[in-house]
C-alpha cells in the first residue's frame, strides 16, 4: 500500500474528527452535543457528569450536572428550561440537548465525566447563526421622468455577512433583471440607483437579504409620473381653490346685502317718527247767521284783509325758517269735504252803502273772507 492513500485516509479521519466536534445550527433550531463514556460500569454512587460553557479563556459557566444521584439543570439562567440529558447518561450516553437555540448559546462546550478516580471528557464547538431579519425597503428621490431614484434595503439583525440583491418582479410574479440604467452601490449593496427614470421604470422591485442561515425579502412599488401631469394636477388644485374662494365671497356678499336691506327696513319707521310734525292749517268757518248788518260786514272786510296779509307774511317766514317741514297734502276729495263754498258778494250794493273797495291778493281757499 502506497503512502498517498495512507495520507488521504489520515486527512479524512482528521476532517471527520473536526466535523464531529464542531456544530453549526440556525437560531430557533434544536441541537444535540454528543458525549459518550465508559465509566458508568464502575461505581454507580460516585459517578459525576458536568457540562461547562467556555465564554472566554477565563470565564466559564455550568450548563447541567449530575452528582449524588441528582440532575441539576437550572444552573444557567439564560438556558434554564432549554437543556437536558438526551438519553441514559448512567449507561454511557451523557449527550446534551439544547432546544430553541439562541445566539448566546454559541461557544465551546466541555463534557467531563468522573468516576472512581477516572476521567473522560469531550470538547465541542457550537456556532449559532441567525438568518437576516425581514429587511426594510424604502425609496429616496423623486418619482418623475428624467429624475434619479434610490432603492434602499437593510436588515436590522442577522449573522454577518449579509448580502443584498435587488430584482424586478413582473406581472406574473417572476423575477427579472433591473433596468439597464440602474447601478448598484458597491460599498452598500443594499442600495440601487435608478437613473433617468422613464415609464418603463415603473414596477414592483424586490430586495433579498441572504446569509448562511437563510434569507428574507421585502418589496417596494415604483410609479413614475409625467412632469406634465404634475403641472396639470397642480393647476386643477389651484383652480378648485380659487373657485371655492369666489363662491364663498359671493355667498358672503349676498348675506351682507340681505342684512343691510333688513336693517334699512327696520330703521325707516324710526326715521319717520323722529321727523317734526307738519303745521296744521286753521280753517275759518263761514258765519251761519245772515242777519248781521251789511255795514259791519263791509267795515270788517278791510280789517280782515289786513289781518290776512299779516297772517300770510307770518306763515311765509315760518315756512322759510323750517324748510324741511312739508305741509300735509290733502286730496281734492278731502278738501271739498272740509271747505264750504263762500257766498257771492253783491259789490253794487256795497258801493251804495259807502264801502271802500280794497284789492286783496289771491289766497288759499281756506283763508278767503266770508
């Protein structure tokens, strides 16, 4: 047998040995760390089993132990209720089972078995990896034709390294390549820049965050708009605002006009009541007795004419002093009902009796000499 096959078998045995002493599991999964011994057949009462976790070269903590015929599995608060012996540890299988793995469970484990002065142990390295948390996708930039848009993607937690990859999803939910104008940021793979946006850039984009434990995805919708459409929308909004303003102005003016009209109607009677009362005309009733002497009537005619002239002058001055007062107007029917037609005078007889004729200016019918 040549030396080459021997070296190959030796390297394979070393690899198998390393594979058996190193375990890698994903968080939330379960794992069993093997530990076999042959000391259970010696003395049952003196058997001791202990699992330790080395956090560092100087710090370690107990995970689970068996001593004095009793199992202690609550030594570590972080692993309490999640660790146990898998099988019949007294017969030789002291393997450790850990359920619902957490990142804090990762480290170097040592299994120590002691009985009747003899020792056996095993060293196992456990690696716990977390798949990326569901990433967050968002957009930065303007969704307008000719502009630039940045697609961002990031996971808050997960075992490094985490790789990011963007792809486009068509209407049939199939993955497609990004538009030719897109560029991936080398220093930050979670960022993709879409340049010179067009209507062809519109669509659904998906980000995939991946590491050795698994992957998670998120999606974002990109809708590119026409710049002209934006202007039309803005103009329409402005038009609506102006129209509403004009409508409110018209309504307000209408309300104010109605209020002003109602105010004027309410104030008109008050103004009439406040005006001065017009002077009343005193009517002279004709004498009902016709038995008076004609000489007395003729003699008093001159006197009444003089009095009427003075009265007329006084009324003229009064009217000029109070020009705003308008004498009450009477209808023709009312005047006829209140006034009596004066009797006709025989001027010939008056001349014979020695009366003197005096010319009297025309007066209103209400003040004629009887």
